[in-house]
C-alpha cells in the first residue's frame, strides 16, 4: 500500500474521517460534496454550526455576470466574470434540545464523530455522539443523497437517539434565501426573491438572478417518525422575510429515538416554466414522501451500480490507489451526466466557487475521453454540441479583438459562449485553447467512429478556428516562416512570449486537419460542400492559404540538438533543475514575485509535453525521451492538470516508478490535499486527467490510425488492473496481471492491437 498523508481513511469503496476537528470542517465540506449533474452542494452540516465553514449549494447552468474588477482596464476586456451562484439553502435542519440549539462548535463534548461517503451507493453519512451543555447526551446519525433519477430531488434522514436524560426535541427544518458568494467582486446582491410559499405540505422560495434572469424554486418538506415508528406529518410554520421553516416537536425518554426525513432541492427555470414551480414541487413531494428513506436509498444504490458497471477501474494490491481512482470517477459522475447539452464541467464542479464554475479548455483536453469511454458517443457528442451552439459567440469574441470573416476564438472561460476571463495574459494570449476545441473533434471521431458529426456540425467549428489561426499568424521575413507572436502557452509561468511551440504546433495541425476535412466533404458530398461554401462565405484560395501557412509554420528548435524549444529565447534562461528550489519556497507562486517567476525556466504544467501527449503518433520514442528528459526536470507541476500528462508519458517510456509517483499526485490531489487548498473545492477536471493516467498510462491505450492499441504496464505496487472501454459501439474489458493480459469484448469484429499483436 502506498503512503498517504491525510486524515481520510484508506478503503476501496468508502471515503471516511473519524474524530471531530473544527480545523478540518471546510476541507471535509469539499471532500464529501454531493452532486447529481443538475445540482450539487458542499457537505455543510444540516444543523446550526458557528465555527469556520464555507456554505455552498449550486444549480447547474445558473450564474451571475459579476462586473469585471481589474486595476487597469484594457480594450477588449470582457465586461463581466461569470460566477456560479451560491443558491438558497434547502438542507437546513436546526435541532433544539430543551430549547437549546445543537451546535458542534459549542457543544460540551463530541465523541465518535464520523463522516462516510459510500461511493458504491452514493449515500453520505455523518454520525456522532454529543453531550449538550445541559448534560443531555444524544446519538445523531444523518444520511443524505441527491437523486440520480430525479434531477430536482435531494433526501435527508436525520436520526436522533437519546442516550442520557429525557428530552424535549424541536426540529426547525428550513429553506433560507439569505445567501452570498464568497468570491463576489463587488458584493452585489445576486438573487432577487420574488415570492414564497408556506403550507404544511410545502415551503419554497421563488428566486430570480439579477442581470442574468435565471429563475429557480428552492423547496422542502419534512416529516418525522416518532419513537414508535409512527409517521407524524403535523408541523408548525415559521416564516420570516427569506426564511421559511417547518417546526416539528417530540418528546423522547432515555433510549428512545425518532427520525426526521426531509425532501428538497431546486426546480430549475431552464427546464420548467416558472408558472409550474409550485405544482412540480408538490408533485415531487407527493411522489416521494410516501416512500421510506431506505427505499429511496436503495433506488439510488441501483443507479450507482449501473454507473460502476461501466466506469469502474479495479486495482489489486494497492488500496490507496484503488480508493483514489474510484473517488475521481465518482466525482466526475456527480458533476456531469451528459443529459443536458447546455451544461458543461467546471474546474470545481459543484464543490466550490473558484474559477466561477465556468467552462475551460479542460473539458476538451481532459474530460471528453472519460465520457466517451464510459458513457458512449451520445454523451460525448453533447460536449461537442455545447461548443457548436456557441460558435456565433466565439466569432463575436474574435471580432472584439479585431478578427474578421468568420474567425472564431473560443473563450478561455465561459458560461454562455462569451469570454468572461479578465487577466490579459490569459484572455488575450492563451489562444491555444482554440486548438483543444479542434482536437476534441478529432479525438471524438477517431474514438467513436462517428463520421457524421463533422459534416453536420464540426466542420463549421473547424473552419472558424482555422480562420482565426490564418489571421493570427504573420510572415517573418527574417525567419522565412509564419510566426505567432505575443502568446501564453499552457505553461502560464511564461507570458507574452513569441512562438510558443505548443501553440504553433497545434495551430499548424488545426489548419491541416480542417483542410483535410474540407477536401473530404468536397470530394465525397459536393452538395453539402456547396451549401457550406455559401453558409460560411468561403473566398477564393482560402484553403490554399491555410495549406501554405501550415507548411511554413515556424517551430522553435535548439540550434545544436534535436529538441523543440518551448518558445523563442528559452535558452537565454538559466536552466536550473527544480530540485534546486528550496522546499520552503514551494509552491513558487506563493513565495516568489511574478517577475521572478517569469524570468525563471520553471514550467507550471506540461507545455511542449502536452503536444507530445496529444500527438504521440507524430513523434518517435527517442524524441519523446529527449523532450521528457529536458522538460520534466524544469516542471514544478503547480497546475492540477500537469502530473497526469507526465504520468502517461513516463509510462510510455517505461519509467514506472516515476509514472506511479505522478499518478498518486494527481489521483490523491484532493484526498491528501497536496496543494493545501482543498477547502476551496475539488479539482474536478483534473480528476479526468487521473482517469487518463490509468487508462492511457498504465493501460497503455492509444488510438493510432483509427485502431485501438493496448500496451499495458503495471506499477510494481499493483498485482492487477481491470477496466472497460466503450470503443466504437463495443464494450471492451481489459484485465492486466503479472501473468498477462486478458481481453473480453462483445463484438468479435472489433480488432484490438495488444503489445504488437492483432486480436
């Protein structure tokens, strides 16, 4: 078993902590977060808690355009940064014992505290024994889940047992609209609460976002079973301006218990007309309030079993590694289920507010393969359709920066297709994100075999991107080549550089790839091509221009070695190995000035090596080894997206100890809190990179010339690895052990090339 440095217990299927420590509360609120693809929430306590906490509940696709806040406004800046909104709280359940509120931060003693997230069933449990200031002792057990079958439903069971002293209990179960975002730029009010509903059967708040005008209905209903197991649905209403509650009372003697059950959640106006909010909430309550919590939990477990049947990765001999990969797979499925093409995958998912909950190039570069291989082409197609639907906005984004004739620049950060990032070196210069959009289309077609997406939708996206690159380059008379000036590559520790190799290479590839598909459509379907030339307003010789630019694209190289340089002038730096940085000065972004970072040779995340990962079949083994040996010692991996790429490349080089070390860093990034920031939320998109590091690294999966290749290699710590892929309509199951490789597939016509042999 590998060593970890976390309070999270090692278990193949459970995430658990034991012992109550207020210093860990915010971190655990992130780690034990819940989601169902449509909504999610941090693992905040249901009852009152006066200690440090980060309260957060979020609804998919609902955001606020927070006015940009910068010190020096530059022409072209977006007017706002989209923020995922902390939604009204529906989970609140304040318990009063003889009139005194339960508050673990102020309680006399807390014993046997435990949190547990059962990844097999999707049930989150919190239990503890608490001694009140009065001396009364209670045993509390709380279970919660967000339904996978009903997007608007969450369920809580709050069990109370009296261990010492007769008690008068009151449960104030509420919805509360008095919420704020922790990352607000100007402390503007994000929500306008339009009306409330308060009956003995339903409490709810109809809310509308300011500016963006999204509407949601936060609702809840609570009942309880008394000490004899009898369902009691009588309650008293407590109402104030933005807080509505059902109050339920009971008397318990020592040894007796009762159970409160709460149904609640959000009805999203993007999918339900606001006039139907109340009726929908009542329908949900009627449908589910007559079913026991155990029945609903069983249904939830069945839904998760279906997910695990296709998505599980089994690792034998290393429980910490097994727990980590399942946790990553679990959180990815909580964040996005592909049912709605309007939604995407934010870097923090439903677990925090950093990065605004917006879409980055992470989706195309890291997340798409996971959903293609574990859920099939329809789900992955929705991720591509998300960008297709925003093509006009991408063209508008390019126009704002002076580009013309249908050139498209996809945003670095977006909710609706508009750019909403406000750091100049990223907003204006990190244009390599355009390449990731095109690469995702290529990756999708070669993996799924879906040849219809490009002529139907993808070609328009590719043409817009190609036009951007054609206008973004300029011809250098000195170099007799096309160059791309003033950019920032994936390595954000280099800003405003000329000829970032990765950017130039992916631009060259985009032009060639788009050209090849234009010619293919022109040859195979002249009617479709004719309609495209009209729709996209092709000009004479535009395709020839792309061909000429791609052919003459400048790629910086070492003057004496067979080595691509990260950008012009890289050899002017003092190329000291990262191990020369004192441990106390790591991470450098928290200890060094930005000026010092920019002058250093240190790489935040894979840059040139990102290109070698994407285009592995373009380079031979020797080239990969040369570039890995040059750039890896200069990489500080201060991006969560970096270690997974290095893990894959190290495995391809058969450097298994190094690959395993990178795998642990990426897979247990949040569980072990490597970056000391997990309280801000989880690194959801890098979790997809963790999946890649197993499947493409240790599993050795590659698609070359539209064929599936396997070259698996086990780390010394593992005795076996088992996984499934949905490749071109066929489920392929692979088991790798010390004795060999076993492949099972449900379609004998699909060929697999394993360790050089075709099966």
